[in-house]
C-alpha cells in the first residue's frame, strides 16, 4: 500500500498562481510516484479570496481528481486555513506550502526521503538567505 501525501495550500487571492503551482506540483508528484510509488492529493483552502480563486479551484477540481478545496465565507487568516486543511487531510504525510511558489515544491521529495530514512518523524524547511528582499523584510 502506497503512502498518501496531502499537500495543503492556503490561498488568498491566488487566481493567477494556482495553475503554475499545479504544474510545478504535478512534476514533483510524477517524479515521486515513479521513485516511491506514493499518491498525492492537493487540498486548497480558499481563505475568503476577493478575486476568482474559488472559481479557478472549482475548475481545477473538475479536471484533476487529486484536487479538492475548502472555501471560507470570509478571510480568517492563514493559520485558520492551515488548521482547516489539517482537519480535512487524509494523508499519511502532510505538507503545507504556499501557492506562490516562493518555496520550491521540489523540496518535498527531499523531505519525504529524509522521513523514510527513519531517523526523523517530522521535517521542515526554512530560507537561509533572502537575496533580493529589502533589509527590513529580512529582519
């Protein structure tokens, strides 16, 4: 039986980035499916977006059976979106990642491989540098 990885994606006004995110994630999924025989589901949590994020998610879920979504009636914040995603997750493993691709989805494969080694039961990532960002943002 293969592991299921749930990718939780909090969204607020992400109508333009969702297709790019799914393209990038599907590349990671295909690679991991081949190497590790995993399954992956994408759970988007629309945090009361004011643009067409919800409409884009509805269309994506019609086209891709691995895509599902939750939608908040208003903006409750990223933490509430993450919690709702965790509550609805079906995965053996869960990843929380933003839709804007500032965090490289390719790291998911490396993190999963680290978990399989058995030394750790939880992994995370963080930026080491913030090249190109203002000093106040890096502070």
